C-alpha cells in the first residue's frame, strides 16, 4: 500500500470510518425524516397530532428495544457503551433517571412543537438554515452562563460556517421569497428561531446526562469547558485522535488536581447522576413529550377531527389520517434519535452542534434536489464555506 507523507497526514484529517459512517447514516435518516414530515404536514396539517404520533412511536419502540436487549444481551456487544440497555435493565421508573430526563422532556416538547409549526408554515430549507446557526447559541450560552473562555480560533472557525449558512439562506429566498408583511412566513421564521434556541439549550444539558466517561475523563477534569471543547485525547467529528499512555497519565494527574480545587470553583454543573443508556433517555423524553402534548391536542386539534365540516373532497378529517406515513415517520425519528444520542454521548457539545449544522446543510441540499431545483452558485458557495469552516473547527477550533 502507498505510504502517505507526513506533511500530507498533518493536513488531512485522520478519518475514522466508524464515526464517518455514523454521520452519513444520521444525515441520511434526518433528510428522510424531514422530507416525510413536510409531506405529512402538507397533506394533513395537524402539527400537534403529528408530534403526538412521533412521541408515542418513539416511546413504544424504545420499550420494545429495551425488552429485546435485556433478553438478548449478546446484541449489546455490537453497540457502544451506554447506547443500549444492559442485561439487568428493567422497564421500571427510576427516580434518578426521571429527575435528570424530565428537563429534556420539556425541551423536546417545546422544541418539537415550534419546529413542527415552523415546518408547516415555511419550506424545510428555511427551517434547517435557521437551525443550522445553533453553534453560535451553544458558544454564547457556555460563555455567558458557565463563563467558559473559548480560544480565539474557535470564534474564527465559526465565521465560514455562518457565512455558508447565510449564503444558502440568501439563495433559498430566491426560490421561496419571504413576502414582506406575510404573517405566515414571519411566524414560520420566528418559530424556527425559537426551536433553534431550545434545541441548542437541550444539547448543553443533555451532554451532561447522556455522556459515558471514565473517572479520569476530560468531562471531570475541566468541568463545563470540557463539555464544550475537546481535549487532545477526545474524539471529534468525523475523526478519532491519538490516545497515548502519556496522555492517560496526564489525565490522572489533572483529575487529582481537579478534585483538590473542586470545592473552590465558582462554576457548577448538575450533580453527576446515574447515567442512563440512550434508549432509556429517549423513552423517557418521548413519554414526557407525549404527556405534555396530550392536553394541547385534546383541546385544540381533536375536536376538529369529529366536526361535521368536511374536506374539499367530502371526506371527514378523521378518515384522512395517514397512519402508515405517521408510523414510518415515527420509525425514522426513532432511528434519528438513536444516532444523535450516540454521537452526542461521544463528542463535545459544540462539536456535536457543528455536526448538527452539517446535517442541516445536507437536509437543505436534499430538499432543494427533491424539489427538482438545481444548486445555484450561492448554494454551492455556501456548502463550500461550511465544509471549510467544519474542517477549521475540527482541526483547530474544538481543542482547548
């Protein structure tokens, strides 16, 4: 096999096939989920009911998966630690897990409602473009709330990412222009912006809940800073960096020093609770989301299902529910959530947010292609700027 020169190795990111495949799968499933959700809302514009079906399907699939993995523990060996339930896991309510995942349930509830409302009002590309700006919110929240000081290169690496999104949004407005004074378009943009803020905040909280680390890991060494930034030994997207004995010894030393300073630090995070596996976290979040959404559905959308008013073709609303499409959409949401939690539990929050941003760009491009449109020069320029920004962040901006 040909040997790659050291100079080229330094420039090229050390690709991890496993993590790269995980990102590709996440992007593909996310695109499929977004397209199917938009199609359902176009033909059946009941966003609260669609959200209820997604929550219920996720909760049921998680419960089924828990039973399967507990009865077939050998299957868990094919998944990373903390991704699936262990052999001793039981379908019971855990007080610790309940307390730690309840806030995530609220995040899911409000985030999904605003996201579905935005999707029903504006094109997918517009919603995804707005939500692709979440890294800025993550960095801002860590800086303001936790007092984390990011290196200058972190901010510089975000510039081409933001420029890429701006170019894509500008180009997208040529296909679907925002009409001045249009309440529908304006509401969609506002809903998408609120959803972006909610999910960015959820990512910060969830990072501390679903991350499985060793006692001498970077998460315990530097507090919230290590949740936002990679140490040299941490994995990033889509690479896997070197792990050496010297770094392990250094981590142990830093961990000891951290314990000595812990009582004097002014930065506080939630107490490190019992870490639940990602399927359990997803099941709790989906259950909370379903219960929180149920009263809104009963009060606002359910009565219209049984009204005497018929649709244009004379079919009652209750007979027009696309059950098959809703089920398949829920399955794709379940798969997307598993991939996202797997990624979120492995990498720092900002790195995950950058990956999420790339996912949004992928969804934007796919939505344009599915609509039968050709990528314009601005869209191609936006994609290139985003890729350059991701490379700069991955190589220099995500490390402390």
